[in-house]
């Protein structure tokens, strides 16, 4: 029986699982979104939210805990300087998991985990890219019209 065994083992031994989750949390906080399998995303979410909560505390003990868990100092600084202030008025629930479907090779359930508010940055980038493409198409059409005349 699995009484009081809360977390998934993810088919790894404990040291491999801990290292993998630290890598995933560090990358997730660095990039704001991460595409991975659904069970891994569900395991990353509480860990990442705990790191953001430590960032909101912003005292010496919280800083040492964050630096001890995350693999890159730059990401820890980013948590304290940009991510934690962004969620200062929220009590929790800083991320969302979006299910994508199955991976072609092995049929694993894929998901995107993203920080709330990061979809705005993606949409802005997509809109800027579309506007750039439209401008290029319009420029080509004007050149063609000039050549015809």
C-alpha cells in the first residue's frame, strides 16, 4: 500500500529524481514556460511555486534556501528581482499546466507548464513577428508594382 507516499517516482532513483526536478525547476523559472511530460509537470509545479514563495519572503534565510536549490545564481536573482514582485499580490497559484496530447514516439502525455502572465510575452512576440512578415510582404508587393510600371 502507498499510504503517506505523496510524490511520483518517475521511474528514477531518488538522487536522479531530485537532480532532474532541480533542473526542470531552474529551467522553468528561467524561461517562464517548459514543455515536458504531464507527470513531470505536475511534480515541478509545487516545487516552483515554493521557490516563488521564498522569493516573495526575501530575507536572508529564504535567499540561502533558494540559492541552495536552484542550479544557477542568475535564475535565483531573477526570482527575487522580477518573478516574486510580479506575484506579490497573489497567495499562490503562480503557474498553469496545459495538456498538449500524446508524443508521437512513445505516446507519453505532453504538457506545457507556464508562469501566469508569460503567455502575454509570447503573444506579443507572435504579434511582432506577424507584423514584420506583413511589412515584408507589403514591401515585396510595392517592388513588384514598380517593376511592372
